C-alpha cells in the first residue's frame, strides 16, 4: 500500500456554504451529521407518539384517542423508532467515526453515501404521510402480520410498503459502503485485528443488513402483490399461509434486533476503556463474540413464534439455540466489567451513559432469556412483559449508546466540550425516569396485560399510571437534550485534540473540531 | 493502495455485495416453496396429502387397531354459508378407505363460490392421512339457496405412529372469486399454484 496518493481534487478548502452544501455533499462528516439530525428528529416524532400512547394508558378506559388511532400510534412509534431513529442514528455514527478511526480520508463510495442519506427523508415523509390519509395510517403493529396487514389493512398500507422498500435501499447502500470502506480504506498498518471495536461491530452489522434487508423487501413485496395483484402468499383461501408471513418476517426481524444492538456494543467498548484508563479487556474475544452473535441471529428467529403451534421438537431446538446467544453476550458483559476492574475510573457523562448501558441492557438480556424458555413464553407472549424487555434493550441499550456516543465524540465533532453539569442532569433525569417508565411494565405484563390494546382491566391501573408518569418525564428529558446539543454546537470550553485524558485511537490525533478533510495523507499505524 | 487499485477494489466489493443483496431478495421468495416443502416432508402444518383411489385400495387393513377421526367445520366470516360435517366422529381401522359427507348450504339469493382449506391435528399425523376424493380439491359453487352434500374419501396410513389415537380434520370454507369455480388447486403446494 502506498501512502499520500489518496487525496482528492478539493483538499485545500473547507466546507462550502449554503443549503446546497448539505444536498450535494459527499463528505462523510456532513453526511454523518445529516444522519444524526434525521435520527434525532425522528426520535422526537416517535417519542411524541409514545406520549400519546402513555397518555391513553394513563387510566383505564378510553379517553384521549380512539382505538384505531391508538393502534396507529403503536405501529408508527415502532416503525419510526426502528427504521427512522435507531438505525439512521447508528449509520450516522458510522459515517462520522469509521473513516476517522481507521485513518481513511472519507468513505469508500462518497456519492452512494449521499444517496443513502437523501432517500431517508423521502421515505420518512412517505411513511408519516399515511397518518393523514383516508382510513388512517397502518394500525397493525410494527411487525405487520398478515392477514391484518393484507386483507384488513387501510389503503395507506401501500405507501407504508414503498417506504419500507426505500428504507431498505438506503440501509443496503449504507452497508455496502461501510464494508467497502473497512476492506479498502484502512491506513497502512491498520490490520483487521487492530481496528477499534466500534468499526468491527459495524463491519459485522453491515453484513447482517445485506443479508436480511432484502428479505424484508421480499416480505413487503409479497404483501403488495397479495393486496393488489391477486396473489395468495399469505391468504389461506388461495392456498397460502399466514404463518409463512411470520417466518419470512422474523427471518429478517431477529437479525434486525442485532443490527440495532451490535454497533451499540461497539460504542460502549470504546467509551469504557477511555474512562477506566485501561485497554479493552479481551479484544479478540469481543470480535469473536460479535461474529458469533451475528451468526446465531439467523438460526433462532422462530422463538418469536412459540405460540403458533410449532411441534415440540421445533420449540426445543429454538429454545436451546436462543439461550445459546447468552454465551457470547455474557462474554461481552464480563469483558466490559473486567475492563473497569481495578481501572482508574472517572465518571464523566459519556461513562455514566455507558455504565448505565451495561447495567440496563443486561436486565433486558435476562428478560430475553426468560422469554427464550418456550413453556414460560406461553405466558409472556404478546404481553407488556415483552414491551418492557425490548424497551430495555432498545432504549436503555441502543438509544443510550447513541446518546453516550454523542457525549463522547461531540467535542471532536463540534470542538466544544459538552457542559458536564447539563450532561449529568440529562443522565440522571433520563436514567431514573426510564426505569420508572419501563420497570413496572414487567409487573403488569406478568399479571397479564396484553400489548397494543388501548384499554385495560382495573387491576393494572396503578402501575400504568406510574409508567406513564415515568414516560412523560423521560420524554421531557429528551427535550432538554435538544438544549444540550444546541448549546454544545454554539459554544463551550474548547476541546483539545485528545479530548479525554484516557482517549486512544486515531480519531483523537486530529484537531478538535475535526477539519473538513482529514487523513488525506494516511497515518502510519504501529 | 494506489488510487485506481482502490477504485477497482471498491467496484469489486459493490458488485459482490450487490449480488449478495439480490440473492437474498430471491431467497426471501424461495422461502415460500421451501416452507411448503418443509411442511410436506415433516407434515408440520397439518397439510394432508392426496393419493389415487387404486393406491388406497391396495393398502392392507390393520383390523387390530382403531383410530378416531373427528370432523370439524368453520366458515369464514365473509362467506354466507352454512357448513357442517354430516358425521361428528368415526372409528376407523388404518388402511380402510372411508367415505363421509359434509353439508353446505348457500344462505343468500345469489350464486356464491367457496374454497375449503383442510388442516389436520396433530400436525405430525398429517402425512399419514390421505384423501382420494375431497370437496376441497376444487372450488365449490352453490346457487341461490342451494344445498349440497359433499363427499370426502380418505384413508389413514397403517404406518401412523402408535401414540396417535385421535386425529381431527378441520375445514375452513373461504369465499372465492366466482370465475374460479371448479378450478382445481392442489393443496400440497397450494401457494405456488395460486401464484402462477
């Protein structure tokens, strides 16, 4: 590999000005910023929908919205958060950080990168526009099971289908870009086993995306033809099978949850060593654990379908395979703990979020194990216990890691230190309210409250009210986060190149804020 | 890595991963027949088979064993029909060819076409339960107020596992499009046929 030949034609100027800068940009930092803002706006929209849900569930009975709109809210909240907030948020981090961490001047395919982002706002708008259509938006749950999403769905469902197609295109292009960048753009000396763990987790996630997003596209295409062109993939009357939908959907759906959590593992694996002032414990075992989680994710999906009447042999297989995932995941949790063990720990805001991640994600992991036990799952299936579980892994897991990543890398992005006092207020406010919000949902779920229903029986009233109060507080905390973000962009203590005392890696060798073009001459990695 | 070299490498990655994505799109559709094949081999889905009458008659009857066959009927909410088995249950010897009837009546003043879809429980017994004649093989049309007794001829395979003493055969009648009346669909790989 030769160095110094990687510069492009416009390396001597900074960012162009004006709106067109953002439309035509091929700069990985600009695109990363666009992704992060898009994700944040979607987080607020999806969050507003969650507030509607919690307001309706504040008391038993129907008082705030009508049941169909409630169902639309649960559906859209899920779709927006998964495809609009968490996934683009993670891609935004990848765009900003991967080139900086492997010493590359940009992503491998900058023009495609621009496309992958700019599809998103259109897909998001199309998805949201269904709310204003006749018959309302999709109201069949984010898992859109047939025949609810085919025979009995509103007309707007076709717009939902095309929105999913577009989001899929965006994700696949983003994934191809990340793999090409990691394979071809590493600085000399940056061998695969020297790559920071965040890069590794994203590299593996990108393969997952390429494997399963097309299957999702296939599933929605079958829905489309079932709805409009007389096919019967999921229609028993025509010889099809509604359970087939669940097989195709969860073949995508299970790897999808790892797509959302693996990059989060990467973020936390960067932050903890910095503030423990130790090298990450068990680097190579982390890489292998990530790869084995990714592999296992393909062969366990039917644990979402234990109640469909699977034969006992099938239940046993999927039960054992599912529980096996706890092994590589535990390797990770123990490695993080071992990294902190006897470290010179300090508790700056990013570290607080990262520790909360380890603690709370593990709670979500444990409830996942409970649901993996097939006979026990008969009780948990489709109750609030499930809702509590996946919010522990996705909110206090994936979302917390993105927020941690903001507090960790924002000084590099903006050149300003984040106000520690505000960051800590945001942290404690969020971490307390999020537990008030989701922990009681375990109780009402075990007691039998079903998910996706606007009304409930009286015995669930108290915990629902507490959960709603926690929800409003958590929602408000994220509005406060807007203030923290804007304040950090506007000003603050100037950040040094290293930013954190214990920081390590190539991104901390360039000045803060990161110049518009970096590593045009590849750095030497020892 | 030199500039051109890197460009070439990138192009190679895009080509390969693009192909992989396309293949996976195809795989999503391949899951449809794969699912049917898997269910047929294992009998997981309660999908029953069809054999010729001669083949059924050539089976040796196991006089020492009795299996109870129960009959169930469901009508889909969009189909304005009355539909029920003429016989609730019957004791049969494995290997015997048995004929029973279902009853259907159109309760409207219009011609209506329906399609019955069978399912057998326990699912694992499905591959030991075959039919030589069934009203579910074709779509059924009933004129205004018309009623009909519809025959079903089946055989329980003597190979049926010892622990299965009762099987339940259930039919759901769905509304079909009128122009498709009498059209044959094969139940084993119904999904594929109806797409073609």
